[in-house]
């Protein structure tokens, strides 16, 4: 299968234009999740940490330290804050794309093609305007930076945003990078201490209210939603409640993916190999994580971009197409609404992640040695 090649200069312009378009679309939508971040920063100034982790429709669920990243937004009117967040999202997408293409010496057009494969996740992100683009950017930074402290800090920030990024720790361990592990742990300790900058009582209040919110049954995080495409979500929809059989089935299914991935990435010896392992960890994370929402599919973009370079091998192309069919919400156009919902409730989209993990083995063979 052959496709017309887009000249690199035009591809760079197309990437920039796409970033601008995405920023404009984000600004045009309500930015539901970002509004929660913006309101939480304003509540911190008025009602303290109790106001941040309050009961309500727009609840801030993340680590207290992560709120400090949004504090500058609190001083801006809502429309201005929306514009700034839209620009940040557009820039992070553009910078992640150009870094990915330059580091792996692949065509910039690969990034745009990969964007098509994660289109459903992108539509959800445009609607919600959450931190997924920022996480994608930090992932690329953590995977490609030649500075150990930058990689460690990026991984630490990712873990602060969402604990699911602990999946990158095995990559560090498999590489036997003790310095990188120490830098990551050190950065995490510093980030966990940030709420105490306002004093001991302020720090204790931040964690007390955060833990109380996490333990409150009111915030069950909607495990059974159709757009939760993890194994846990699929089991939860059929089980309906937490139980020993559910936990056991989840543990067995997760091990069935995690252990082969560890064996597959046992060849990690160089920074480039570690970067590749970081990207192949994304199917594992989406398969295992409790809250593998559809918008998290955006995190597969680097892997799709790299796999597109080996699409000439027919099995890889088949895996790419099948993954797109399973993950992309446009399947509703072909199946009808009722069948589409049934497919998601049955958990069929999670079959895409083993396909991608298998296809990524083709990347091992072409992984640079340096």
C-alpha cells in the first residue's frame, strides 16, 4: 500500500495549522473539565482547601500540588482563562508532534496520520479540555529528553497529575537507571511537599480534604461508564459492585498483559529503547487503569505515529486498522447506536490494546542502538 508523501516543509505547516485549529475548537467549546480547574483555584483563595474538594457538579479530583499549576488562571476572567488554556493545549500538541518526528527521524505527516487514529479521543478532549494534551506532551518529553533530570521531573509531574503514570517506573527499572529512579523519586517528594509551602496546617488540610473526597462514596468515579475502555471498566459494568471475584479477574487479566510487556521490553539498554518502551506502555496503561476513558486514547498517538512507519508489513497495517475500528467512536455510523453501545458495554474496545502491543514488536527490530 502506498500513499502520496507530503513534503516535510508542508507537513510542518500542516502540523502548526492543526494545532491552531485544535486551539480554536477548544476555545469554542464549554471546556467542562478546565472550568473545574479554574473554579477550584478561585475557591482556594476564598474558602481554602475545603472549597476546592467540595461536593458539587464540578469537582476537582486531582492531587493538591497539581492545583498550583493552575493558580495563575485564577486571576484571569473566564473567557481569558479559556483562551490561555486553548493556546497551551495547541502548543503542547504542536511541540509534542515536532519533538516526536525529530527524535525518531520520522515524517511529520506521521503525527497527523496518527491523529486520525485517535480521533475519538480527540473529540472527547475538545469537549472536555482536560489535561490529556499536557500529559501527552510530558510523555514525549519524558521519553525523548537527553537530560536525566528533565526526564525524572516529567515523570514525577505525570504521576502527580494521575497515579496511572507509575507505569513508567518499570521502564526506568528495566533500563537499570538508578540515577533516573532517584531523580524521579526526589522530584515526587518535592512535589508532594508543595502544599506545605503555606504552612503545616495548610498542607495537612490539603491532604485531609483530598483524602476525604477520594473516600466519599458520592464520588464513585463512574466506573461503569461506556467510555471507560479498561478491563476494570468492562468487568465493573457486568459485576456492578466491588467484590473478590471482580478484583481477582482484574488482576489475572492485567497480569496477562503486563507480564508479556515486561518480557518484550527486557531489551531496554539505551535511551532510545527506553523511549520506545515508554510509548508501548500506553496500551498496558489503558488496559489496566481503572479510569481508561476514551480521551486517554490520545496517549496512543506516539505509538500510532511510529507504527505508521512500519505499516508496509501487512500484519502491522491490519493491526492498525482493527485498532482504529475497535477504538474509534465513528463505529456508530456503521453499527447503529444500539449495536455500538452494546459493543462498548461488552468491552470489545479493550481488544485493541493487545493488538497494538503485538504490533509494537515490529518496532523492536528497528529500534536504534544508540
